[in-house]
């Protein structure tokens, strides 16, 4: 990466990353969306997306073993087949779009998808296979372009007849897999280089601590819904990012 992240900005990055990890450990999602909207206030998306994806994978490692028995493997495989199409498309946007346009686009996408989580979701009795694959395409594209692939998956899984425990487990496993695939393509495309180690190492400990605390809270008190935890943070950060981007535009 050319002109990688200035170390002076790392202190500002710790708070959004820690809050994002706390939410991820508790709900199974939200880390990348919260972290990227926070980091967009100080870093270009082309530089922060790979950092967040790597930290997201690392922060998920401790959740995988507990999530695997409860995950819906059929749903994961069908979403995964769609993600194989979406990830290359998202990578193209990350590489080709200007920094400011990408920042505004990410903030708008996060805000819209977060507001979709607020609508009353009607449970469907039968899974729609084509819709499941299409949601995988969306998730893969948003993961590679903006590291926010979890939000469309959350919105979709909430409409399925799954318990919060199965929803969380399915999200944890699926998002870890597409993060790894997106990172592989980012590395092959030359977006990731040795300059990533400084911010990565600086933000690793806050991520790990946040995930562990969030997971402890989940096991002590499992929620009937994840909305009250993740939605307010996502709305606040996406509005902040959108306002900052529009201010820079004018």
C-alpha cells in the first residue's frame, strides 16, 4: 500500500475498533461495519478495509469452535456460492473508486442496511434458495469493497425461522470464510503489503479484549434480539461518516 496509515492516527482508531469487537463478541456480527465507519473518519477505505478484515478474522478465531455445532451448514453453503460471485465485484469497486466516493458510499450503505434491520421482519416458513444465494452475492461484494458484508446477511437471517443462537453461529462461520477469501484476493491484487503490520499489531489487542468481553456477556445473558446492541452504534457512526464525507465534498 502506498503511503500507508500514519502512526499518529492509531490512537484514534482504538476506540471504534474496541467497541466494534465488543459488539461482535456479543452478537456475532457488526465488527467490520462499526470499525470501518469509525476508521473512515481518519483513514482511506482502501487502507482500512484490509486491516479490518484481518482483525475481523483474528477476533473470530475464538468464536469458531463454539459456533460450529449450532451453525446451519446448508444455509452457509448456499450463501457461500453466491459470495464467490460477489467478492471479485466488490474488489473491483475498492480498487477503482476514488477515496471520497467510497467513503460516502460505505456510510450510505451501512445506514440503509442498518435501518432495514429496524423494520419488523416476517418469518418465512421455507428458505428461498435463490434469495439465499443472492444474499451471498451481496455479502461477498460488500465484504470486499467495504468489509460490511455481515449486514445483508443479518437482515436476511432474521427473516428465517432460526433461533438467535443459530443465527449468531451461522453468521460467525460464514463471515469468517468470506473474510478469508476476500483477503486472499486483496493480497493477490497487491492491495495488501508489508505496511499493514503497524496498524494491525496496534489494533490487535483492543480487538481481542473486546471480543472476549462481548462473548462473556453473551453467555451470561443471551438476548432475544441483537437490535438494541448493534443498531444505535451503526446509525451513529454511519451518520458521522456521511456527514464528514459530504462536508469534504463541498
